[in-house]
C-alpha cells in the first residue's frame, strides 16, 4: 500500500488539467503516491494529452459523462493508499501544500478530512470551507436577495479565510476542490454518494465523516490555486439542474423536516424567479446558447416543482 492516491476528474479542461498535473509532478515528495485521471468523455483531447505528457498517471476513459461523484469513486476503487486526495483539474498545487496535508493527517489520527486555503487566479483568498448549516449562496447566484434571506432565517455563518494562530482550523465542511480523506474514513463511511451527479458530494462526505466521529480540518497557511468553474461554465444546463437537485437531495438526506421546508422554499422561489427571468430574456430576442441552456434548465426544474411525483431526469 502506498501513501497517497491523487484522483482528478476531468471534463473538457485540457489546458487547465495540463497545468494541474504539471504542479503535481513537479515536486519530489517524501512519500509514495499515484495519480489517477478519470476523463468523463471529454472531446478536447484531455485523455490523449495525459497519455502523451504524463505516462506515470493512470488514465481512465469513460465513454460518457458519468458525473463527478461516480468518476471519483472509479478512481478510488482503482487505488490502494493510506490517504486519498480529490483534486479538481482547475487547481494548481503550491509548494509544500501536499506534503503538509499528508504530514497533518499522519500526525492526527482522529482527522478524517483535511483541506487547504484555496486561492483565486489573482492569488486572493477563496472560500475554502463552510460551517453548518450550509450557505445558500453555495447553490445559487448571489442575487438578488436570497443569501441575505437565508442568513436571516437560518442564522448561518460562512466560513471565510479565517486564520488560526497554529495555521490549522477545525471546520465543518472542506471544499472539494482539494480534499484529502483518510482511506480508513472511506472504509467507515463509504464512497461518494452517486445520487449527486455534480455538487454537494464534498459536503455530504464531510457530514458523514463528522457524524461517524472524525474531525475535519483546514490548513490555513498552505495554499492551492483554484481557478474555478472550468467545466461547469461550459454546461449551464448541467450546472443549474445539478446544483439545485443536489442541494435539495442533501438537505432531505441530512436535515430535519422544518429546515428542509425552509430551504426548499428558498430554492423553489429562486428557481421560479430565474425561470421567469430567462423566459423573458428569450422572448426579448436573447437566443445565445447559454441563455437557451439556462432557460431549458429552469423550465425543467420549475416543472418538477409543480409535478413533484414525476421522477427527475438524471443530468
């Protein structure tokens, strides 16, 4: 058994994936590791690039986009390591970050999940961890009034780039762009929930780990660049439908009925608002691909509200 398995799920992110892999393979690590790239049927030559430039990486080529959770699970099943790192293809490891995470996990056997401070492309701090209950802004655009309403109703606090004196911070949820989990933890709580095609899988894992007695931490003094939205910006339909469905699924799975009712109301109101807005945009002549894709997504989600017994289409 080796020390670390690095799982990277790629979907049409060739250039960023190249930078990500370069950052992984550029360092000499004091531990054994293996890199697994799971390509979700990209048509941009991502898999071919990995084969040509990074022969030490194991490439898994899917014939269709099976989703983020299922693809990560594929990678996990192909590895035998003490720790597992889920790493987005639009990230770049900064010097020392990976070593610090492995060292921290080894030194603290009660820690099940750990992450780093993520940075935006301009090197400013990025939201890297969250507190319970979950921030509504994780799922919807930050307009016009929904995040403020959610805060007023639920009193949650977004966990931003807070720094502890020791450089580590115990948190509720580690953002999945760079998430390290102990193999023992996975064996206890199970793989990622494949009912979530995209989004919320990291949150679900952290909740399950916490409830099983594990601790989640962020290493606030070690950084990973996360450019963000590399795959999701290309597919508005998948992004919109998956984020809302995953949010509703997550709350129904983990929270009591009163809280689920409040959050469902907020998400439903946002869906209906965006549905009307995008219908108006299309009727006013805006027929670019992204607007049409958004219209399709919100129309489908709105139909699910009014026909709740109808089985949702899988994204």
